[in-house]
């Protein structure tokens, strides 16, 4: 799946977890754009549509001060529907920080932190534009665009703050028919809220749409090829771009890769296993410490103790010092949030110790960071945009509660700790008002320049095998491996990883085959 606050979970982290599931999508037959004569899409466009699309590609950005030192902002106009670009437009928020020098400017470097639903502009201004390695920032203008439906780019809206509070507290491990019905009703209510408040944009926020927006931005910025670093879901976005526009691929880094060939149920189950792997890594570290809230025995015993704790909270939610109690669903989300970055493990130990003593504010804070909930009770549109994109990109994992019940054992096998809850969380797209337009498929991007795919061996949200799979699918894919914990690898402390990626971005040199870093 970062740039948000307590943890790295937010801007660069969120990918999937049933709670937040990244999807895959196929091609689109809309016109591709002026410099895309090579793509088959342009051949299917009507003359009127092709002419209208050229108008978008010919626009000039009016850069202005952002109110953030060093950064400029602009508004990019894009077709709401690429199949009918003359029918209306959408306005997308763009930001940049210009290359600092010294050295010859290499063009623009577009960044995306994942989600789907993470604000790329927020990520750029809060981290990438000031925190990426200095040699990269010296040679590239760092650029971000909030994807359509996200943050500053005509955001998808579904529920009010109080409604989101209620939604995040619903029991996701139903014990009887009444609780199952309540969970299904919460997903139906969320979907209905999205349909009521965002009906115009919901059919047009697919990953294909956003990839086409990236190509539009590339042209408007004056770059012949796209240079891009995408994390988590951003890897699927980058791979989709390569599929649509292989001849325009420059230097692409796909960090924390997704596998576009998998259906939703497999993505969810694989990610469930990823969180189990991450938890066991956390537990192995925890049980060595005298303050470990899960005991000082084996990793298996730690898992049993955490499951027992979740059951206790399910039966009796914990006070938090505010009107919201810590329910089992919020406690689980809080633990999952800390799995994204091993730097959050001390915070998780403290929060679990506190919760096992009867006070749930620490885990609630972790859950709030995951959901991007502010102290005033408002939420960023992360969860709304996440569902809108995922449910459009892939057919739903399940057709109804009966399907989930059949799948729970396989999810529990993947993760004894998180399996049941994440199986039920994957019911979210079942009731979506807009039919999926994408399908799982392999992405080869024949003819694309070399693409670097990065995988972390104990990544909780995008399991390492996904990176292996994407690198093997891409005709020009090169796998770079980080042997470690946490979600994604670039900029997380490995000099080996950072040097390999910097060299690729600055010189075009692909990491040697089979390169592994720690």
C-alpha cells in the first residue's frame, strides 16, 4: 500500500487486505492519444472522439503556487469517458517540484503511492518531493497527479463521518445469521451511499482510465516517454500503462508488485497469507522481549493469544476514552496497520499491552491511521475511492454470504489469525452498483523498455510471489528482491535497493538478473 501520519501505511502502503483490495483490469477500446498511433485503441475511435481527445492532449498547464514551499500546482483536464471524450471532462489535481540540479535534467518522474485511493499529490508534497534520494530529485522534476476520484481530483464520496464510524465498527467475523445480515447490510449501505453521492464518476475510475490520464499528463508535460515509480497498487497502475502504451515506457519502477492475472478471491487470499507472514515476523521479534503482550513463548502461542484477545473484544468491546469503543473489527485493523512497517512494531506492542489491560485507545489510533480518520471525525476519501476502483477493476470475490462461508476455511488456512475477518471483508464488492469492467489477465507489455519490478520477501500487503509473477509476465520485466519485512522496499533503509533503483532511474542500467538485497 506511506505518507500518512502514524505509520507508513498510508500513502505508500495500502493495497488490499479485503479491507483494501487492489484489483486488475483489462484493456479499453477508447482512443489512446496523439502520440499513440501504435496502439490499437486509436483505430476504434470515431473522428469526433479523436478530435476531442487531441484537444485534451494539446492543453497547457497553468502552474501556480501550492502554499507548500517549493511546490507548484495545476489542474489537468481529462475526458470523463475516454470512449466519448466530447461528452464531458474531469479535473485532476497535479503538483510538481522542479529538478534541483546539478546535472542535466532528465524530464519528469511521476510517482504514485498506491491504494487505490492514496493521494499522490499528498505523497509527493509530504514525502517523495523532499525525501527521495537527492541525486534523483536533482535530475528529475518530481510530479504527481491525484487519480480520478481521489483526494483533490473530484473525489468519490460515499458516507458521512459518523456513518463511516459505524461502518468501520461492524463485526466482520459474524457468529450467527443476524450478524451476517448486519455485515451484508453494511456493505450494501456503503455501496448505496456511493451510488447516491457519486453516480456520475463511479463508472469512470478504473485503473485503465487512470493509466490514460497518466499518458495525457506525460504529453502535456512534454515528456516523450513516461518515467514512473509506483508502489503497491501503483505497480498495477504502472503495468497497465505499459500494457496500453508499451512504446511510451521510459524507466518504470514497480515496487511492492501486484499480480494482474489473479481473480479477486485469490488476491484476497494471498494477501491474507501475506499478513500472516508479517504477523509471524512481528511475533518472532515480540516474544523475545519481556514486554511482549502476546507472551514469551513460541510464535504459534503468540498467534493463539492474539486470536483469544480478538474473541474477547468481540464479546466485550473496550473503552477508548471517547464515544467510540474498540470493537474486534477496529482492533484487527489496528494490528494489520502495524504490519506494513516494522518500525511500527514497538507502537503495536504498546497498544496491545494497553488493550489487554482494558483500554483500547492505542489500537484505535492505529486503526484510524489506516482509515485516514481525522481527530474531528472526518475521513479522507481513501476507503470510498478504494472500493470504487477495486470494484470496477475486477468482478467481486464472492456472490454472497454463502460463498464466503465456503471460503472461510481456506482463508483461515492462509492465516489462522486474520483469515476469517479478511474473508468476510472481501464481500465488499458483491453489492457494488457499477458492474466491473476489468478482468484478471496477464500483462506482457510487448515492446516496452526494461521495467524494474521490486518484491519484498515478507511483504504483508503484496506477497513476494506477486512480484515474481509480474516480473515473469512482463516481456521486459527485471525482478529486484529485498529480503526483509514491511511493505515495499525503495526508500526504506536498504542502501542496496536504493542504489540499484537510483542507478536505473539516472542511468537506465537495469539491476543484474537475480539481484537480491537486504
